[in-house]
C-alpha cells in the first residue's frame, strides 16, 4: 500500500464512524453512501430536519466516544436476498436500491464492532481506534445518485489524517483557501458578478476591472498563438442540429446542450467549437504541403450544467475557450502534440504556475470511431509524452467520446490541482465529416484532428488565477497597475501630468482625487490590491518626483518619474 491508498482507507473508515454516530444520535435517519474523496470524505443522509453547526459538534463528540471503544472493522458476506431483507427491515431504502442494482449473489457487509453495519466493499483499517485526527467541516445539499429528480439528501463533509499535525496543516490551508475564494475576491475587486435572478444561473457579467483583465489575457493568448503559426478564426454561436448529429454530439452530449427550433428546424447553441472549425477546413481543397493547418478561436460556448454543480467562475453555463484545432498528417501528430505541450509549459510559466501533473485519458465506454484508430491515437499521445520524458499517469476510460486526451493540471500556491489544458487526438470527426487533403500522388488522404485548449476556459482560468495570487495579480496582469493619489487639490495638476506620462508608456493608471482623507484612499487602494500607489504632495512636486508604495511591500521611496516608468515597464516585460 502507498500513503494515498492507506489514507483513503483511513478516511473511508472514518466516514463509517461518522454514519454510526449520526444513527446513534438520530435513529430515524437513513444513510446513503460515504466514500473517501480528495482531501477527506463525506456521507449522505436522509434526515427530516437540517443538520446545524451545533449538530456537527455533537456528531464529532459521539465519534470520539465510538473511537475510544476501539471497535474492530470486520467484513462478512451474505446472500443478496438476505441482504435485501436485512436492510429492508432497517428501513434503509437507499441500501436496498444499491443491493437491487448489484449482479453478485454475495453481498459484502462491514461491521464496526457489534454496533454498526453497512453495505460496503471496503477495505477498512483494523480498528476505529486507529483514527487519531479528524474534523467535520460542513454540510451541503445533495441528490441521491446525483439526480435532481431523486431524493434530496444532506451531505456532511469531513477530513481525517494520520496525525494531528497533518490535520492542523490541512485546516490552515482550508482557512487560506477561504481567504482566497475567487467569489469573495471577485466582489471585493469589482471583477465580475452573477445576476442569477435577473439573467439566469451560471452566466457571468464582467465589470470594468474584470473585462480589462480578460482583455489583457485574451490579447496575450492571441499573440502567443500568432507567433506559433496559428490562424485566427471565428465561428457562429448557433448551428443547425443536423451538424451536431453528424458530429455525434447530439447522441453523446445532448444532455449538456441547448436545442431550439428556427422555422421548424432544429438548432443548437454550440457547446464546442470543433464542427465550426471543420467547416472552415472543408471550405477549400487542401494539399499535404499546407498541413498542419492550425485554427484558433476564443470561442464562447454554452453547456447545460446542473444548478447544483455551478460554482463561481469554476463551473458556469456560458464560457469562452482558448480553443484550437490542428489538422495534420499522421506522421505529424507526435511533433504537433509535443509542440502543444511546450506551448502549455511556456504560457503557464508566464502566468506564474511552475508545477504541473499530466494524465493520459483513454477510451470511455461511450465512444465513437474504430478501435484500431483509438489505439493508434492513444499511442501517438503516449509516444509524445515519452519522447519528451514527461511523467504521466493513465486515467482509464476518461477520454472524450471521439478520442483519447492528455490533461495537464496546474498546482497553485496552496498545492491544489486545477484542470486546465487538454490535448485530444481525433480520428473520428474527420471521418464523420469526410474531410481530406491531396497527398503526394494526387489522391485523397484523411487528416488527423488534434483538439486542444491551453487555459481551458477563460472563466475557470481567471478563477484559478484569482485564488493562486489571492487577488494580488502581478503587474502585467493587474487591471489597474497604478493609482495616483494627490494629497490635496493643489496637487491635481501635477497628478494629471504624471498620469499622462504613465499612459503614454502603456501603464494602466487612474487618479483618486476624491474628497476623502489620504489614509482612506491609501487603504482603499490597498484593499483593491493595486500593485502601485503613487503619493503626490508638495515635496514630490518640488523635487519633480513621485513617492511609490507597492502592494505587500509598503513604501518604496521616491523616484524620478522616468525611473519609475523604467521599473514598472521591466516588471511588465518580465511578467513578475
């Protein structure tokens, strides 16, 4: 066993102890499922009244009493019929439904001492007495089997570690994560808002500062693509339903799409940009000499996400992808994939992410295309990773329905992983759309299609950036880089002259000449996490200088304006 496997076993065992404590405190509560998850565990309950924060304390107290008794975890097996009767008699309808869905004649049961019994495959630790450090964290709503049409349940989240030190460190990270929550900082920094009641859930409105942040990022990402030989394209937001049937999305992705009728004909709002890029590729005859053809689009798409999974910028219904499709010959696939990997590492370094993990996701059960081509595509991706000597993990069955993929996850300042970049190798859509190129002999060959996004979605990546930097963006990304604060009205004229010089140098700058105290304006500029505050008074005017304060570092002293412009320009250029 490795550390993670052992930790998952400990946490799953702790979830059983939590379920036992709940049943002891509220005997009429029904239990559902309670797995270990990343950073902890949860258990779903069907309880008539809501759990409160005070209830969590009661549950923790009862859990400690159970742990003090050190009951052993033991596995036994019984027939499917006996298990159905057992849990029916206990009025545990969710366990009954799970058993009814099992094919095995023998059902695995785990007991905690002689006190608690649960339907479970395990494995578990030897004894509940091994649980040394745990904490119940929160209560959230959930649905039985994730289906909004089924029973609404209450989910208690908790975490567990082998030692109190590990638990304390984790709880500290959770507090820091709350401080960095992009939803809270998005409001504090006036970046974005959601008008759920007026406009609908999961739809983002960018305020001026947020729109500026997006512009900076979009300009940067477009320039990087142009440097690497991509062509910019733009495709419509709605397309005929027949196109989505041809692509396979109507059959394999319909539940996430918005369909509607125009003049009696089916249309859909695009959830992806690939069919539109294929139509552009097909718009003229292509030669093998032209390949690879690389189309790039900042394409806004819409997906029908369940209300319960929407989460700030990280899970929305309308978002913009930095989407590209590369049409290439089979002998070019490995080189193109390696170039994309290099591209990802280059831009993530600019955005301040140094650590990344890689997963290779293979064919899912619900797939289209030929098995041999799937194997070829998967091998091409794996060969690219091996040639670049990049460590990766296999993620079985998690590929897109049309092809395998490489997923690149970022590690942020709190050591959390974020899924962003993806590279997908696709033989199926070129076949479905009948696209081709003229080969050396004048015949027709089918190109390979590489789908790829680097940031993933602009929305999710902005949320990631906010939490990574705790809202204190590096100078090159900051929507406002400098706030000029003239101390009195007598200093306004000099402030405007300084502003003009900074703007001419490409610096994003505003003047705060409100009728407020100097301390209040400095404080509010600091709350907005603006990189530089320039204080201008009699001394600065007389010396023809500026006094600078840097966010997080305080007073930087006085500068001749040209020196400050040189300093901030270098910071922007170096992306520090």
